[in-house]
C-alpha cells in the first residue's frame, strides 16, 4: 500500500472504501467532506480543517490529529483505538465524558487526571 502526502489543499472530498492508512495531511481543508468504509489508520493530520466531516464505519486507529478543527464533525461506528487529538488519547476523552454524563464524579475526576497527565 502506498501512502499519500497532501500539503496546502482546499477541497471537499467524498470517499467510500478508500485506504488512507499511514498518509500525511498538512495544512489541508476538507471541510464538509464525507467518508464511509475508509481507513485513516496510523495517518497524521496537522493543521487540518475537518469541520462538518461525516465519517462512518471507518478505521481511525492510531490516527494523530494536531491543531485540527473538528467543529460539527460526525463520527459513527469508527474504530478509535490509539487515536490522539493534540497528544491526548480519544479513548480517555470519551471515558471522562461518559463518567460526567453518568454523574459519576469520582470516575470523572480520575479520567480528567489521566487527560491532564497526557498533556504533559
């Protein structure tokens, strides 16, 4: 599999079944794009506008996002194991959110401490 390197691109993209695993995206605007049954496993996104993304049934495991605009993005049935946003594991963000949503203060505090430690 070949990897892709995109720099300084502004494009709306809709893709189904594409393999972007291990690819690098820098200073890219894909606002409003849609992806289904794709792989971004191990890919790297730096300074990327992903506002309004619609992504479903995707492999995002090991994806690294840095300085990404995710406003209004929708992720459904995606594998997120090892995915990081600005160095923080998404799994830990979700754990903190779920604990807060359940009203479990003790669990939420523990999850938030984990997030804080990751940011160091």
